[in-house]
């Protein structure tokens, strides 16, 4: 396996080489672990200028740490020259929680006598039936946690290995684990509650009856799919892009452009889920610490599923494997981590001529690029959709099992919903922040805020029906910290400052906000400080290749202020700049009984629609479907 393009993810041999180069030059000893070994992505100039046959620059980014003293280091490597370009200590930060840590936490907790005693107080003596979930701990200024890399835990009871433990929460018991010392730092016991023991299982083995009226639905493409794949490059219906993947962000789209009149017009240089946070509403019992940053604290790529034909994806499928590095610097493969397929999407456009009765209709299809990750109790499916009309949609599909808690004696469910006898699921949000490095017809872009305003009654509006648009260029970063305004039907247009369409208008894409979320945590709350990105639906920054993560490079146990609030404080100019749009959106989840014992998919997302990027409907050349020729043409 060799790289054929500068944006290709690291190969297994390159991962091994990177680990060996760092160890050879800066061996940290027996406590050395690798948080990250990934592609150090090349500049836009290199990507844009690369042609097949050119020399391929290959650089790697490495984050390593010493678990004996907590020191964290970053390195950049030239893999072609076989040299370490840069090695630096990053003080005061914590690397993300590793797969090794996830497995460690339960083992350490169950071996601690204080933990065993707290379980016995709750009538639980079979320790092997106790499920211990590791959680990132956040930062609450507790003196004994300072300087340590820790995990905070919650517990459930499993009556059998396949039992749904989330139906049996062990309330009030939280072990705080020092991950580097592999020991229990503290047991937080907030008071015992009766463990609910009603079984609520969802797996097929527990079902005795299934619906018998579902007939086969088969997807057949006798001539194959309409997309072509060469390495990591995909071509479909005038779209061209590259598939990327890394441990932290998971699925990445690179170099997305649209072929128009014989030239490839750039739209997005890079698009990826920059960060997410899941703040919970309950203020007590250890639950106040539930605010996981699933991208930056765990890595949504590390936890990606191997996808299965006919279950996760349906149709004629092309899969992409993901090669990642483990904590020792050895490569491992997640087979079929990314799924590519196309699917029917209903009507693309239609019109019936009122006077002739003639009908023109076209069927739509869309290209789907997807990846699904399991992060503890939840599954998150990242789905990108490319459409024949030039639009781009993203959808996050959330499923899995809600995090549950039991009710303490006398407690009313003020902060959650009862989903099973004695079991509540707390109110919470899922806030996602997408980093969109838009290059609409090049890097010289601007963002225009568009509000709809009603005219006052008067000479210009004699009948009271008039409304028009008020447009404001977001000229600098501080002024581009924006929220939606429902009363103004507010939207944002990302337009080229250099290119014009045939009508003389700036070529542009519109960000269509679909699932904005208000922030309910207080401004002074730890989670608000650490996840400031969730307080605005739009942030815009001047492009800087080092600014990749909305809550900063190291959100694990951070005190806050990193990432977008720090970068935008510089108030760099944006009009005509190479800029990056950050969109925060998500799910406001008030749990229902129907969400348990396993949650049906709920979705959130956004869209990018061409607005003047074309001078007419770009899907006029989609041919009528053969089976519908009689109704589509004369």
C-alpha cells in the first residue's frame, strides 16, 4: 500500500515509520504512548498544484506523551526525508482518552475495595456483573485532580453478558480513576437508590415475535454504480472529491469541486466534524460532570464501526478502510470504516404545463458518504449527501441507548424523563460544530448575513405586504460571531469576491441552517467556557492551518477559552479573505419512552445550496428515467 496523492491518509508503513522516527530521536521510555499519528496535511498550494506523477510530499503529525509524568509532546515529520522537523513540549494539557484507558477503567474500579464496599451497600456482591462506563471528567477545579489525567465513571448492572445494563442504573456511585497511575483516586458516593431490575432488552435473541408483513426491498443496479473511485478520489455526477479519515475527526471530505463547462470549480477545500459536546441537565449526583467532547476527548474516528452490507449500507457499495495507530505506534485497520453508495431521492424537479397538459419530471439520486461510530452508549452516523442540483447536505444520525440514571429516594424527575420503571433519562443536547473550509470559486471569499425585513406601512408599503432583504458583510471575526434570528429568517451566504455568474452576480453558496440550538448552561458554567463554540451558530475565521478544532487541540480537562473564542479575539479581516466557516447545530433531546430501550434514529444537520454559483438550474441535463419516458417527454 502506497500513497498516490498528498492528501491520502497515512499507510501502515508510514505509521510505523513515524513512530520509529519519534522514538529514535526522542524516546520517552517505558511510559511513552502515542495519542495521535496522522497525516500532516499539505498546503492548499501543494494540493492544487499536484499532478499525477509529481513527487508526493508526505509529512506526519505525532502527539506522544509520557504517562509517568504527564508530559505531552508534538512532532512533525518529513517521511520522505526520514527526519523529525519539529519536536516540542506542550505544557498544561491532557491527551485524549485512549482505547487502552477505556478498557482499564472498569478493571481498576472493580478491583478497588472502596468501590466493592459501595456496591455491597447497594446489595450488589457479584462484581463481574457491574458495568463501568468511562467518562471524560471535565475540569471543576478539584484540588486532588490537578495535574492528573483522569476519568470519571458511572455504573450499571448486567444480569447476563447480553443484558441491557442501562435498564439497571447503579445510582450515586462514581469512581474517579487516575489513568496514568491505573488507580482509583477517589470514590464519590452521592447516596444509594434501589437498582431498577426490570429487564428492557432489544437484541433479536430476546424477541419472540417479529412483524411478518415486511417484503424484500432490493436495490439493483444492473449496470453498476454511477460513481468511479480511483484510490481515495471519487467522481460522481460532476462532483469530484477525496475521502479522508483520521482518528480524531473520522470522515473528512477533501478538495470538493463541481465540473462545469469543462472546468472543475472549487467549493470546499475541507469539511469535517471539528468538535461536539453533549451537555446534560442534571445538577447533582455526579451527573453535572456529563458533558463529553466526543471528538476531542475520545476520537470519533478511533471508535468507528466496520460497516456491514445490507444493514448499515444498502445497494452497490464501495467501502474505504481506515488505518490508524494504536498507543504503541503500531498500525491497525478498521475495515469498511466509510461507505459510499448512491440512492434514489424522489423527484428532482417537475412541472405540468397547465395549458398543454404536458409533464416534465426527473428522478433525483444522491451520493451518500457515511461513517458510524459507537461512543459508549450512543451511535453517531455522519452522512454527507451530494445532489445533482449542486447542493450539499450533512446529516448526523443519532441512535444507540440513552444514558440512564435511577431516582434517589424522594427524588422527582425534574431533569429527566421516566423511560422504564425507576429509570430516568436526563434532558441533554448534542451540539456539533462543523468546520467548513469553503473556497467558493477560489480562496477569495466573504460571508454576507441576509435578513428578511418587513417594510413599515407608508408610501413604499401601502398595502402592508412588502418585505425585502437587508444584507450585511461580516467584515471581521468578532462581528462574525452570529446566531440565527427566526424573526428575520436569517441566513448566511458565502460568496466569491472575484467570480461572477452569467447574470453578473457573485458566485456563492448559502448555508441553510436547519437545527440551531440555544445554550441553556450558564455563561460561567465549566461546560460553557470549555465549549464556547456552542453559544453561536456561526463563527467565521481567517484561514490558518493550525486552527482545526473548535474547542482547541486539547479539550480533555481543559479550563476553557481555547479554540474559536481565542482565535476570533484577534478580529482578523474577512472580506475577500481565505476564510473558514464553523457551524454549530444539533439535537435538543427531551427523552421519550419510545427512545428506550434502544433509540430510533433522530437527525440533525445543515445544507449548502448554490446561490448564484450557477446561472440556471444545473440539473436540466439529467435525462428522463427510462421507465418514465412516456410521462416525461412528448
